[in-house]
């Protein structure tokens, strides 16, 4: 058969109606996409994970078991699944994908260490980039290693120790504001602890991270646009329906462009403000660093880099003459670190401190015990080393991080087929004993931080109770938890563990030092009036309104 020439093809195109060609092209594209979707759905349904124990609830063909998992409070569905199915099982995730859930510490250690295999799914990467930009949290592979190396000096123990006076200063400022409010109220005062602790951590990370005064800690309670935008993005309550809607938007960018929904529109508006302020911070800090050097970055060496706030330290290291130009971070990448620092140093820490206040409010004898220990320090400005000598303070912080971890789980996706070893064998649906789990490319895995931290097989039958004294005799089983903080999963583990975990603990101890020394506090509502919606982020909420807050009654102490 004669082959078609270029002129033959052009003749066909010129003679065919353009509408017919356009419709044919669209039809072919739609057919291809539908066929690809059907094949992909079928391929995912053949995952070896399908042979593992699974929940009795039927899976939605779009959202899988996720709506069931997100329903209720305090991840009660996940805990029930562990009780019914054991430590290792599989559920269905978005569009038919299988999701491995295991509290087996050996399996999690493997997943956390194999970062070249287990990475963020595309849907989570898109959401992360939209929320946080191009910081270290988004990066994968060599790019993540490079950014991590640049940031490590800023989060070491020595630099954290140098920043602790900032945390204590903000704690003292908060204590003074609360004291004044008590005076105005004629004794005790009713207020939202989450709002004020959030302001303290926001200003703390502003000063320690960027030498920037957000100015949210003031007597009249006014805040600034950056704090309001950040609260819009991260603090607003999201129902399971809104969570599912967000997943669809991130899976189908066209859907998000056409009909984003109110939540997405609010987030986009907030992100515009965050991006603008972050850009201003980086530009001003970069100009200041260059001005300090007379406009010449050639005088900076990596070995002589010094600085106080984290962004200045990063900029100086990035501008050093002995850094390979191809290894330098772009201004956008440096700018992307700021929302990441704010999430870790402000959002997560403020909610952890508030969970500590909640636990101490419902356990007044523990609050008294901690206060007595804190008052053995004769100064209002202790060093980090002095805070670290306070045994009960350390036990309280560890127990809060264990029991009320803010981030309850993390998802990863297998970039290739893999075999995950198990510390404890599990029986599959056919009764066969498995010592390892086979996963195929595209399967997802969950790092169930909440479930591991509350595992009764690790912590005993009272694992769901707040008991700081358990840290006096740590169970041998906890030694296998693969977290960067010993015996805890709260800061993750492996090469992608939380780079600022020392920073967060120092900030937490500093704020509790002033709050517990300065006030006796109790809940302003019945304990049953508070709850925490199941999901990725665990925050105290009021039943009925679902507003994220912690109402307390403060009484000042001399």
C-alpha cells in the first residue's frame, strides 16, 4: 500500500470540515482518558494489598473508605479497625487505590527510611504546593536532601538554645497580657487559650524565624492580615464532605478552576496574602545581608556563616562564595520555607501547647505538681539547659505529644514495587501467615502517627490516658518506634523527619513555663462540650459550633 505524502495529509486536512476535526479530536481525547482511567482503576484493584484484612464497611468507588475513616471524633474509626482487624490491614483510598495501614514498627521503619520509594502522592504534592509553596516539605529526592543540608545548621541544638530567650520573652508577654485581663475582670477571667497561645507562637516564629514582628500579641486583641490569612488556610474547620471536595479539586485541577467551592476560594485569597508577605520578608532580608557586606556576596564563606534568625542564616549560607551556583536555592524556594516554618513553629506548636493546657486543666493534681517543679527555678528567664533539667515538665511534654499529636497520619505512595518486612506476622484473608507485605507501584501507605502513639500493644491498656509518669519507665516495646524524637512518632522519622523538632519542644517548654507558673486554670465548659474531629489535624473544638478553641478560666497566682 502506498504511503501518504505530506501533500496528501495536507489535502485531507484542508478538505475536512474543521468542526468535524475538532469534535473528532475531543472525542479521541475523551476516549483515551476514559480508557486510561478504567485501566488504571482495574490495575489498582489487582494490588496484592487486596489480600489483607479489610474493614467490613463497603468502599465508595470514588473516595474508598476515606469518608468512613474521617467520620466521628478522635480517629475512633481507625482505632476500631485496629481492634477488629489487627495491627496490619488495607483500606481503599481515592479512586480505587489500596492504602496499607500498619502500626508495625518494623514496617514503618522501612517505609520511613526508603524515601526513594515512598513519596508524597501527586494529589498531596499539588495541595502542599498550593498551601506551602516550594519549601523543604514539598521537595523530594536530591532536592530535598539539598534543602535539608542548607537548613540543618539553623535547627541544631546550639541555635535552638540561642533562640530560646525569644520564646521565653513571648511567654512572659503573654503572661503579662493575661494578668492584665484578670485585673480588669476583678480576679479570674474567661478567655480562649487557643487564640492567645496561637498569637504567642506566631510572633515567636516571626522573630526567631525571620526577625519579623507580626504584632499579634497586643492588649486589644487585634491581629494582622498575615495571621488572619494563615488562620483562614489552616485553622478553619473542614467537614468530611469538604475534605473530600478538596481531594477532588486537587485530583482534577480543571474542576478546581471551574467550580472550586467556598473553602478553596478562601484558601486562595489567604495564600495571596501569605505569598506577598513572604516575598517582602525575603527581599528585605536579602537586601540587608548584601548591604551588610557592601553589596558583595563574595566575602561570605559557608564555614563563617553566622546569623540569628533562620532566614538570615539560610540566605547567608545560600550566598556564600564557596557554594556551587547550581546548588543555590532560588528566592522562590527560600520564600517557600516561610509558610513551612509557620506551620511547624506556629500552628503545630500552638495546638500542642493548648492540648497540654487541656490535659492539665482536667488533671488539676498534675497541674499543681508541674507548677511546684517550675517554681524551683528562681528566674523568669531560664536557659534551655535549665528547662531541660525539669523532669516532670519533660514528662508532661512527651505525654502530650504522644496522646494528642496534632498531625494524626501521613500518606505516601510507592514509586515502584517493594517488599515491606513485618515485625509481627499477619494472616491474610486466606489464613496464610505473612512475614512481609508486597506492594505494587501506585499503592499507598499510611504512617499512622496517632495509632502508633496510642497503641495498647506498645503502651499498655491505659494507652489512651494522660499519664506523664509513664515516662519514668518507658515500655521496652516503645524503643522500636522509628521517630526522630525517642519513643514518639509525633515528629515523624527517617530522612524526612521534622527538622524543627528541637525548636518545637523548646518553644513548648518556654510557654508552659510562664503559663503554668503564672496561673491556675480550668476548663470554662464541661469536658464533654469539647471534641476533636477525626482527620489529619487534631484540634480542640466546641460541639455545636465546631469552632476550634479552648475556653478556660484563668486565675492569677502570686
